[in-house]
């Protein structure tokens, strides 16, 4: 029979420091509350009025005592704030080498898509000792991705990507919950995170049955919906070039500048007239209702993989993507210039 746990199992790099911060908050707040309660009871008994005509003794202020009960709590609570802020910034800033997994939440399931093409529902496989970043969006209402053993919880919103990262420290099977009431079957929106040794995770990837990378799926969707008719790769078309777009500032028609991140690209695909780009006519049609969130994830992965034009600075052929990160490629097979895996010169 399992022993009673005051806290969930600790299985990530955040968990130990989170535990220390939690118990420090409990100790300090408990000590302050206990001290106030004890003094309140003592002073109530010691200084209560004993007869109707009794006048209380006039006590002059004490600068040292007043300074002490102001400065000491200030130092304690500023220390707690600083510690919590440090941990918050660590959670909000993923390492540059973090493995990206896209998560789509919907009533009432979690859908995970890996850069190498594997997909799963209500499960998430991750390697131990490697940082993993989750880029998440909701298909319907607000959800919340919560893994107690990793001490991570992040709201998942419609029409906006949110992110959280973690690094598992030991193999195991850990509960995944939705921590935001999202409808009648909210309690059934649960799953499991499987933390695996790196070699076991690599074997799982190879046996995942992926038909191609997530970016290659996005490339197919890109051409299927005729996006290349306006977004040219060799010349400036009627719409902006997409090479090296991700992560760069974009000048809007109203004079504002916005960062081309996942949320921006998602919004431009579904509602292209919401933020008009300077120098281009609003001719792009809306794809709202035509693409699923999974297809949008693939399209965004493809656009992110379109790095700067190679060599002379001239764009290469449509659909090609130089400088593909290792995690964007398939597990096996030769390196290819094209995202879809075609050999150089096959087009």
C-alpha cells in the first residue's frame, strides 16, 4: 500500500526547487499566522477590561519595535517574491536546444504532434535528461495542461499559442490532467506522460510509423491549397515571401511592428485582414473552417523550416528548405534539401 504523500512525485528539474519554495512559503506563512494568533489570544486575556470604569494604560510608540515588524517581514516576503520570480523566469524561458512538440487541445482530448511526424492522443513520450518545449493551442475552449510530477501547468487558449517546457529527470509514467473546467466531460480529459531513457525514446520514434516530418506534411498542405500561387520563392509575389519570416518583425499598414511568431502566422492564415501588412493589398482569402488545427500546426512548422535563401542570397526552388534542423528531419534516410524528402534534383 502506498504511503501518504504530501506532494506529488518529483520527476523534473523544476520539482526540487519548487518543493523547497512551497515548504518555505508554508513555514513562513504558518509561523506568521501562528504568531499573530498566539499574540492575539495573549493580549485578549492580558489586556481585557476588568471593570466598567477601568481606563487602559497609555503606551507610547517604540520606534525600534515598529521598525523591526516592518523591516523583517519586508525582507522575508521580498525574498519569497524574488525566489518565485527566479523560478517563474526559468519556466518561461526554454533552452535553445529544447525539443519542440505541438499540442492541440480539444473537448476532450490532447493531441500531440512531433517534428519528426509521430502523432499520439492523450499520451506524450519524452526523453529523460532532454528539455522538451510544448507549443499548445486549443481547438475550442480554454483548457489547462497540468502534469503534477513535473510541477508544470499552462493554460491552453483558442487562437493563441502558449508554451511550457520541462526536463524529465527519471523514467516513469506520469499523470496528465486538464486543470481548467472545459465542459461536461472535463474530468475525462486525462492522459499520461511517458519519460523514457534516450535510447528507448529513439527506438519509439523509429517505430512510430511517421510518413514524413511535420514540416513535410505542411509543405503538402501549402501546395494543396495553392499558397505558392501568391507566396513565391524565387521572386516577390503578390504576397510576402515566407523565407526567413518566422521570428522576424513585420511592419503593419497602421505603422505598428509585430513579431512573426506562431500566433501571428496562425492568425494570418485564418484572418488575413486582421493585421494588414504594409506594401501589400488585402487579397489573401480566409482559410477559417477549411483547415484543422493539426493542419495549421503542420503549415506553421513548414514556414518555420523555411530558412534564409542559401548561397548567393537568391531563393531556391519552391518547397525547398535549406538548413533543416536535425529534429525536423525523419529518423532514417539520407539528408535532403527538400522538406518532403525528395532527393536533390528530383523536382
